[in-house]
C-alpha cells in the first residue's frame, strides 16, 4: 500500500467485519524518539488462540470469498521493513488490538498519508459504528469521537455530506495544529 492510512483503513474494516461496535484508531507520531505507532483497537468478536497464531500468514483469513488475507501480513512486512514490529492482542468475545511500531525516520517507512480521509471513509460507510480517533504528536494530543456527531443527528442513519466535509477539515486542521505547536516550541 502506498501509505499507512490505507493500512489503517484496511485493519479498521477487518475490525468492523469482526462485529466491532467501537473502533479506536490511534496515531502517535514521535519524531523526538524516532517512533511512529499506529493502533487499531476494537471490541469485536476477537480471535481464537489458534487463529491468532496464524493470522500473520497471508494464507489465513476468515473470509469465505477468498483464501488469502493480506491486511495484517502487509502491515507486518511494512513495520519490519521500517525497523519496527507488529503485535496483536486478541481475546475471544472481547476484541482485538493491533499495534504497529515503526522507525519515524526510516528510509523505507511509507508516508502516513491522509488519515482524515480514512476516518471519514469509515464514517461514511459505517454509521452504526462508533469511531474514536486519537492523534498524538510528541506531547500534544487531539481526540475525536463520532458519538458527538451522532448526538446531533439522532434522526439520521447516515452522516450528511456537509458534516463529513466538516469532519475532514476539522481533523486535518487539528492534526496540523498539534504538529505546529511542537515545532514552534523547538
């Protein structure tokens, strides 16, 4: 995949297929410690210990339409190629946490990409799912929860286009603000 935000989208879609009602997307950029951490944490059905042991293989999938699952193996390969690692913690009936750590300045690390588009895509196609997004840039933290938007649009089972456009701008502006506050202090 061209950028890391597409990996996040793929892993979040996996969480939703696993019957998650809450998906937490966490992006932690830490240039000061040369680390980039990406996490997808869900409350879906989780994985059995047997499936968890094989999930990093491309020939392991729960899908019945094909015999390969590339999302986790591709993310694992990206992490390892970028001086990092991928870890998975999952419990049946409780959910899954997929945590990817990469070297921030590694020459083979793909760009982060458009995380705001990933969040808006998830909102567009999965109105019934609660999405928590946390963005951390060194010591600065920004959070966004879709429940706040749903509380306003209680009579709709979708997000209006103008709301999605506002969310995209809001996320992008706040992520950039977190970076600029740290960079201006340096």
